[in-house]
C-alpha cells in the first residue's frame, strides 16, 4: 500500500513536469535567457537562491527527471567554480541516493526474487567489486546517471557505499561541467564565445568521457595486477597455450609480424579439428555417402548393391586423411614460420609467466608480455550410473577405439541430437550399423528452424536411424551379458540394447588445471572475456572453444586474429571481435548451412522479416544429379533486398553459403546477387534463383501494367 502510494506520487510529479512543459526550462537557451534574472535573485538574497537551487537539483535528480546537466552548468554560471561545485556535488549525490533508495524500496525485492538465480553472479560481483564498478560508471558516463542510480538500487550494494563512491566518482565530471558553466556566464559578446578559456572549458566537456575512461582503465589495471610482480623484461612477446585452430592462427599471426612467440601443445598439434573433430568426421561422412550411393545406385541407372567393405579399411582411410593434413599443422611447419613450438603442458603461474612441463617431466618457465589461452573443449560425459561398466566412446576416443574393429558396431546408440550426434548417427547407419539416436529435447538440431530439423530427421530415418526424441538417458546396465541404456519417456523406463554407446551431448571448455583458478580468471561455462577477447587480465586473452560463444574451427581462427593483434599492438589500437556474420554448416545429408537470423530467431527477437524460398527440385544441376531435396531460404528486411539471414538445406549447402556470407559482410543485397553471372549448370545458380524469386515478388506491378498497355499500343 505504502509502495503504491509512493509510486503514484512519483508518477504524478513526473507527469506534472512534462504536462506543464517544465523541461523547457532545462535547456541551454532557456538558461542563457534567464541568467540575468537568476543573477539578480542571487545578488539580492544569495543564501535563499543557493538553497532553492540546491532543492531543485535534489528533486530533479531524485525523480530521475532530465535536466541535471543544465542545472550543473547553471551552478557554475551562478555561483562560480568553488561554491557551484560544493552545491552541485552534494545536491547530485543526495538526489542520486534518494533515487537509489526509491528504486530499492519499490523494486529490489521483486527483482531479486524473480531473477535471483540469474542475478547471483551480479550480486557476487557487486559484493566483491561493487564500489569499483560504480566508481567506473560514475567516472565514465557511458550510461545516463539516472539509470545507474535506479539499477544500483536493485543490487545489494550498501546505501552508504553507494553515496560516497557516487560523490567521489562524479567529482571530476562535476568540476568539468561547473567550470564550463562559469564560462557560460561570460558569453556576452562574439569575442566572449571565442575566448580561449571558454573554448578550453567546452573542449574539456567533449574529451572528458575519454579521459574518464583512461583513468578508469588505469585504476582497473592497477587493481588486477596489484598482487603480482611484473617482470622487468620478457622472454617472449606472446605465449600461446594450445595448438588447435585458435592457437595455431594466433601464433602464425604473431610470427608473421616478427614477434617472438612460443606455442605450447600438450597433446596433438592441430587440436580437436584435425585429430578428433572436423577432419575425421568428414572423412567418415564421405565413405558413408559412397556406401549410400552404392546402395541406391539404381537412381543413376546402375545396379544397386550392398557395399562390401572392411570397416578397418574405412577407419584406416580416416587416419590416412588425418596424416595427409597433419603437415599443415605440424611442429616443423610452424617452426619454419618462425614459431617456437614446445610440446608440453602449460600452466600460468602469474599473468606473465608460463610453466611448461614436457613429456619427460622437464620443467621450463618463460615470461611473455601477453598470453593467448586456446585450450579448447572436451566432450561432456553425463554422470550416468553404470557407464563405467558398459563403457562408451566419445568423439575423442572413437577414432582410435573403432580403428581396432573389422566390422561396424552392430547396434550403436548415439546419445545427443546436436550436429555431431546427427553427422555420426547418419554415417554409421549408412555403413550398416543399427543406430538409435537418443535426444532429451523435443527435436534434433535444436538451433535450426523446425522445418530444417524435420528435413534432416526424415532423411536420417530413411537411412535407418531410429530417432528417439524426448527420451532421457538415465542409466546403463549389463543384463545377461547384454549392454543396455535405460531411457525415460513419458514417465516410463525403456531399455535399449547396444554394442557401442557413443556420447555426443556437447563439449565443455577446458577450464581447470592450467592456472585460471589460481589467477582468479572468471569463468562461466567458458573463460569470460570482453569484446577485445581480454580476460580479467588485459594481457591474457582467450579464443576458440574455451572462450565461446561459438564452437567452430573458423570462429576460433577468426578470434585468433583479434587476440593476436590486440595482444601485440593493443597499446596503439584494439579491435573488437566481430560476430555479425558467422556462418556454419552441419554436414548431414542434406547438408544444412546457416548464416545470420533464422525464422525462429527473428520471431523470438520481434524482428520483421520477409522470407524468400527457392526449392532445389527446380534447379537443373540438382535434377541432373538426382539430388533435389532441399531449398535456399533467404530472410530480408521487409521491402528491401538487405539480407538478414540465410538457410540452405541440400547437397553442397555449405559450399553455396559463402556467396551470401560475402554479401552480408559487405552489405550487398539480393539485387547484386541477381545481377552476378553464375555459370550454368552449377549448384551456385540456386543462390541467383533465390534472388530471382525475391525480385519477382517485388516486381513493380503498376509499371508492368503500363508496359503491357504500351506494347499493346505498339502492336496496334
Ligand atoms: C566430431 C566433431 C566434429 C566437428 N566438426 C566441425 C566442423 O565440421 N566444422 C567446424 O567448424 N568445427 C567442427 N568441430 C569443432 C572444432 O573441432 C572446434 O571448434 C575447434 O577444434 C576449436 O579449436 P580450438 O583451438 O578452440 O581448440 P582445440 O582444437 O580443442 O585445441 C585446443 C588444444 O589445446 C591443448 N591444450 C589444452 N590445455 C593445454 C595446456 N594446459 N597446455 C598445452 N596445451 C593444452 C589441447 O591438447 C588441444 O590440442 C567439430 C568438433 C568435433 C568434436
């Protein structure tokens, strides 16, 4: 009841402020126009005028009304620098405190109750660093002050702490504004406007946010490094931990610009992608696709047959493929490029020192001005009871474990309906395994649009995969020598017998054992970084799977560029990692290639889009190859050809996508794609025809009607 009353009073006061147009008094013109009157009042009764000014300032700030900046200038203009500063500093801090208390009284309980779990990290941060955050926000006015007052009221920061940090933090900005106000009083002629003192004061207003930011950064750096002794010189410019896509590209860039760089790898050069991820999985997909083609050869006028093969030979080919690509990522290649490669386990001892323990147990310590963490991720294995008894494989172990087999596993369970689970399920089914894919969610490929996931599910089912969605794996057991996975579906437990269990339920970043904990580097599923990819310590960067938000080879490489350049040249210019146009492909059959918004995401975010589709069964090349399933779907801004997102489903989708990626990256619309010659008969023509569909839907009907009349007239 009391809350409702207070809320109503605030709303009424704020409404009156706008209804009576009071905000017009809080403009520079109005201030200049009334200054003479205010000065007369001040000369007549200085204390009363100062008191009234103080009161108005407190009320305006407490009610979060616009006008504090003009009032601050007025303070300088009327009372001079010292008195103006005194009045404004206390009035603004008291007003801010009142706004803070009102927000806390009205909303804090509700917000903390409702979003408590999600706010826990923020609350912990505020408890630990609240004063510093607030100080930074006050010093660097990137957020309006009234918003800071209101939002801080919702956190658990103490009111007294809020008051004094606000007063100190706002002091520098207040000085700059009050000082500018004192100059405002002097503008009484054209020469006054151009006086150096005035120009300087107003220039200060402009550069203050930058100076504030620099000061805040300086304090922040001093704070995080306070407990560590910085070496007086460094052995290296850069040390990179992990030689997967992220680490290789970071060290490559550093060496290319002649920096002294050490790359440390504990296991295999090339990381996940080469050894356990993209490369072996795509090699497997190729063999599986060939087997599938042989089984369906009648589609091409040949005789279908059951492919005869040794699974051992298929696995051997996969390892041959890895070996063929290995030299690209090898120690020798990177040494030739100028990278100092060390095989061993790296651990950060302080923000500049890395300890490397090689396989023989020898330990070496190196210092570097900057460090890039590129330690990747590993498969997540859910803690299912009985897993140890039945055994299982993951994408890390599958390639070596299955290489020992002559035959594909007869009954294979794939746990997980994400891209990796789908690619592997389909491949093993095509090679002859009886595959059951178990997914807890409502459908496979949850990141893709419904129709896309259905298309893939349909194709996989045709290949023999039994897809069980909304089935939750709860335990494993062995009964009469038979391994079983017990799943729960609609409250009922069901056993599924298997020979091999492949777990593919996601990959968790490596976050322990190499110094993150000791250095206090924040992690929240991934290593926390800012947009420059800096961790808590601005000289330590994180890229790739360990940093997120994506888990792709190309995003790891993309981030690596930013991290390496920022690490080596950040003192001159830093670059924010750019995630605006990120493509990805799922290599199922049909392939799914995506960039930008999907239809579901557009709907979720309330973004209006136009959807244009082109079905591949209309494409000559697709018809010649009897691969007509799929489509190109383009999302554009309504009425414009600006591309907001693309999804291609079908053969070669991943290779068709880059034309759209290029267009989105460089702001080219569908008209430009339509105006580009595409060789006939290629798959890429599908992109042009999709653009053509869009054009047809936007044909200028009125002009076409007139043209029809014009041609009719010409014929008459
Ligand atoms: C089956 C599968 C298929 C995939 N298919 C694709 C695909 O088609 N396309 C795609 O873009 N992505 C794909 N991925 C994902 C891709 O493999 C990863 O996104 C990519 O490898 C991430 O690179 P990274 O550099 O972040 O980490 P990683 O490649 O994981 O490299 C990290 C390296 O750091 C090393 N390391 C860790 N800690 C230390 C330490 N303390 N000291 C020294 N070294 C350390 C590790 O040994 C590892 O070699 C696939 C992944 C899997 C599992």
